[in-house]
């Protein structure tokens, strides 16, 4: 599953079984503030949210962005990961 960065809408999206899961952000002081994540009801409970957030982290770092987790779930995923704990503020 591939994450797509839509800069115009300020979000990362991933299509799963015809549904769109997303992470929304706002740019502040040159950093990407990850403010919201959503997985449609029909595809919840399959680990899609965690996968989406980690793929979002990978994509934004590949593109050279620094990020701050604002959303509680995104913070939790970053905090529980040895790889992302020190990268995502």
C-alpha cells in the first residue's frame, strides 16, 4: 500500500479496499504539524492506522520535512517506535 502526499490539501492518503485513510497536517514555522488521522470505519481494526502513520513518517522524511505529532494517536505511534521516537517531535 502506497502513501500519497497531496500538498494542496495538506494530507497524506492511502487507499485500502476502495476506502481512503488519511493524515492531515498544517505547516508552522517550517515544520509539518501532524494534526489529524482517520481510518474509515469499514477498514478499522486491521492495523491500517499504524501502517498509515509509519508510511507517512517515511514519506515526509524522504521529502526532507521535519514533523511534530499533534494528534494523540500519531504521538503514540511515534513514541512506541525506536525508529521514529527521536525523529518525530
